[in-house]
C-alpha cells in the first residue's frame, strides 16, 4: 500500500482565514459567513455579499490595492470550494444562485479589465487565424523578458540566500499543487488529438505511472528538504499571486473561455524554463544537488523545454487547422497568462528583496 504521508490533502474547513484576521464587512468576511451558513436559499446575507463585491471591485479598479486583495483572496476561496475537500461545508453552495452570481461578477469584471490591458499585444484577427503566425507569436511572447523578469531570475541564481529561496518556494507552492487540476479542466473533449496531447501532459504530472514521481510529491519533498510546510491558506498579503492563481480557474471553469484556457496553459511551459534554471543554480550555489535534492525544479527545467513546443504543436496548431476563430482566443489566454506572470514576478521581486536591492543600488 502506498504511503500517503507526503500527500497534501485539501483542508476540510477554513477556506478563508480565521475570523479574527478578517475585517468585518469585507468581501472575505461576508463570503465566509455565506459558505458556513447551513441554508442554500437566498437571504439578506447573500445580497450583502454581492453588493460588497461590486463596491470592492469598483474600489479595486479605481486604484485601491487592498480592495483588490480582498476580492482576489475571496475568489480563491470560491475556487477552492469547487476544487477542494468534498466534505467541506461550503460545497453545499456550489449550485446556489448567490455562489454563481459571485463567480460571474468577479470573472466578468476581472477579465474585462485584463483583456483591455493586454489588447496592444494581440494581432489583427486575420493573422490570428494563421497557424504559423500564432505559433511564432507564442514563442516570441514567451521569449521576452522585461527588467523585473531578468532581475528576479538573476537574483535567484546568483544572489538569493536560503531564506529568500525558501520564501520563493513557499510562494510558488499553491499553484504547483493545483496545476494538475488546471490541466484536468482543459481535458473535456474538443478534438481527439488535443485530448491525446493533454493526456500526455497529465501522465507526466502523475509521474508517468510512478506514484512517487508525481510532480506534487516531488514538490512536497522539496519543502521537506528545507523543513518547510505550506499553511492551509496562502500567506500572500498581495493581490497579484491570488489573481494569477485564480486566472487558471476563471478560464477553465467556463466553456466559452476554453480556448483562452488552452492558450494560458501554454505560456508557463514556455516561459518558466529560465526561472526554474535560475532556482536550480541558486540552490546548487548553496551546496545542494538539485537533481536529487530538488527534483521538482530540476525536472521542470529540463522537461518544460520540450513541453511548451509540444503544447503548441499538439494542442494549438490542430485546433487552428479546424477552427481558425480559436486563434485570437488562444492568444488572449496567452497574453493574460503573461500579464499574470509578470505581475507575479513583481510580487516576487518585493518578497525576495530584488526591489529593495535595486532601490539601494539606485540610491548609491
């Protein structure tokens, strides 16, 4: 029998923070009360939640980062209700009108704002129908590095101490445990060849038949090697990592965004190779043997170099050959993921000290 001690199980209760840490009247506060309520009918509490969500979205997109943190953190709890422990009390609400109204308001508003932000990175619709153009667009977008991207990778590789590398690994952990679920949600049928390619990626995530080689267990062993453990609720005090995490499930949870979800999944496979290599260099600089001590990062450094192009050739191109109108949708998804990853790198720069180091250098 397989030893399950290393497996991370979703929390059965507590998808939001403890009540004492939550501002009374916030979206998170009202959502927690709704998720824990025994009744599934509509009530004044549900209406208060939806009104607070609308107000807080308005404040967030008016420049209030604390409001953005409140709504994105709350949306994380919504998605964890759908993906987490089946016996959690909130699951009784997943078909409730208020629950799906929350999702709709959050998703429509966030996607509208982010699509507007990436509009300049998209081509004309005529070009988006050409397979060779779309493939080249994905490769070129993923190759680009802005200053923060370069500084984060350089810092991880050459300067970060072990506390900073540990902070990076913890911050990165929650999506590493959920990436398989994002793949699964992209699996519902569109074309047999597409299902086949996605299945290959899922097989790889599962360790290619070796349960102990599953990527989630590889990551758990990375945490154990450093004496780390992820809290049940992410410790992010910033809206950007929540937004990037939620984007996978905003897209994958809506059939009309299916092609966007596929485009979004392509980008980490193409973009993350250099960052994984930087983490490996940083860990080896501190005396570790990454191939044996941190197999998760070592294997992704090598594997993603192949997975990204394979996703383009096995998912993107076959779809475009049959459905040219999907091209722009996949490019939108790719651009949204690049936006999320760049925001996340900005967050990482602050967490691991890149921003402070750059500021000190400028002052000197």
